[in-house]
C-alpha cells in the first residue's frame, strides 16, 4: 500500500466531511450506542503499552494441554502449530505495524440503528470511480481487505485503467472490530444489510455495488434481496447456490443424488466433509456463544479457535508457521487475531451465529445482477450449473486456480482482477 496515497486521501476526506470531534477508542468502549443522527466522526485506534504487555504475559503463561494423540489434525488445531504461533506472537510480532497502517487510512464511526458502525472509506482520485461496499466475515475483519484497497482505488498504479477505479467502503460488522457491540438482540444479516444500505445513503452514494464472502456473502445477498434502487449488483466469493435436493441429501442419513457432474460431485463431497468434520465451531457459536468465556480470557485459546475455521485454511496457516511461503504471512494471521483480542470481540462476534436464522448455502432467489468468483480451497467450489440456477442474472462466473476462504487476503491480485471484471458491465448503468 502506498502510504503517500493513503495519507493524501485521508486528509482530503477529513477536510471535506461534515464531522464532529475525532474519536479514539480503547477496548471496552465499543458497546456504547449513540443516537442515529447522520454524524460521521473520524476514528483512529492506539492500543496502550500496558494492553500489549498484558497480551504477551498471557501468552507466556498459557496453561497448555498435552499433545494430541494422533499424527494429524483430526483432533483439532495441533499442539506444535499452536506452540509456534504463540512463540512468535509473544516474542517477535509487532502490532504497531498494522496499527500504523490502519491509522493511515480514512476511518470513521457513525451511529446506525443505535449501534456505532466503524468503517474505512477511501475515495479514488478517478472521477468516474464506482462505489463499492465490501463486507468481511468470521473469523475475519477489515484486516482481510487491507491488501485490496490500493489496487481497487488506485488502479493505474496497479496494472489497471482509470475506468477500473472504485470508491471503497469497508465496514466492521456490529460486534466485530471497532464497531459497537449490540446490547439487544436482532442483529442478524438482514439487519446488517439494512444498516449498510443506510451507510451508503449517508455517504451520498446514489449508485453502488456490494461484495462479500462468508458472513459478507450473507449480508450482501440480503442487500440484494432488499434491492434498493441504488444497488446495481453484487459480487460474492462464497455464494449461496446449493439446490434444495442437495441440501436435503447432505442431512444425516442422506445420500448423494445420482447423475451429478464432476464439478457437482466435488462440491457435494466438500460440503459433506465440512458438515461432518468442520462445523463444530459454528454449532457452538450458534447455540451457546456466551459460553465461550475461555477465548475472551486466553489469547492462545482465541487463536486456536479462530484458525480452526475450515480445514484447508487451517492447513495453510499451519504451513505458514512451519516457515512455508503462502498467501498469508505469520503477521497477517496475527494482525487479525490481535484485533479480536484488543477489541474484546471474541464473544460479541460469535453472537452473529446465534442471531442468524438463514440457511447459509441455500439459494436466496436474488434477482439483481450477480457476479461469482470460485476459489478452489473455499468451503465448497460452487459449480457453474448450481450458480446459474441460483442467480438468474449472473453477469460473471470464474473459477480461479488458487485461493481459499479468505480470498481478498490470500490472493489480492487475483481478487482485484475479479472485481474489475465482475462489475465492468455495470459501470455505465
């Protein structure tokens, strides 16, 4: 990321926005809800030295269990991987680097539906840039999107054309990162989608597009179902395309339908494995999120919980801590985990699973234009056949050669190219 470009953009935004006094929040203060005025306040964050010292001390005094009794990850996140992560976190990792990167960006807080919403807002220098709102998932955050900000907003410096430019809005979901923690129930993907629609109105965007993966897909598809006239189309990288008969077959005791194509069979097998072996974290957070006191109290417990999201992501992270070169670095992984720790959002973020009543991969009957990018190491690789049936106005479909669940974070160059191609046809709308 170009620090010069980011700082210039930040100064221009702060000079032009109608804002109140600057906000600098510390952990524990995110739950306070303000009124629903249109006020947009500048934001920055600085962890105290005492908080970082406490984090290191807690890592170093972790009460460790014994090593797993198998030679693979079938019992969960492995002892050796977690030990390597903890040693690096306590002795070499530097939070101040990503903190400075975040604070060089234009960040803001505004109150919507009585919850403070944090967001990054970077406007392109190119006059015809297309506004885009990008939503993260769990166990992600705005950290996932940092690598795509410059290529999307400043394309001429990153192999693109001025006509590829986006104005970029990257919010933190309620209960995540620097956004407020809801103190009442009801903050599900539908409510978040309505908040995002209000956020884009508040920023003055009369036409825009939206993107998401994981929970970001759920929120983005709900925005598409609400279909405000300003929303031209959406892009998703973990689409909801699973047909009803496939969903039924994936239930306990079910069997795969006959006559599936190779791509459909592969997707079925991926989903079957995920439901049987990879869904434990989601079931606990959906049923009993408040029980997870341990991950709010133990940094190592939080880290293990977060990196156990899906097997292919976990295997990649394990290779990273073995010293292999992957799409993510050790710092990337710990930037995200440390953000959760410093904001004390382990439990508040988990409540989204409890709030959600939507079938995650089921077809939602979206009728506005949809673009889909399929990364091979995602929870499941949506086949073209399912995708075309799920989205009658499919404007882009592409299968990538590399990448997984955290696509923008792992493969920012490919992800950027996908977004440029995905929304090209909507720019003249």
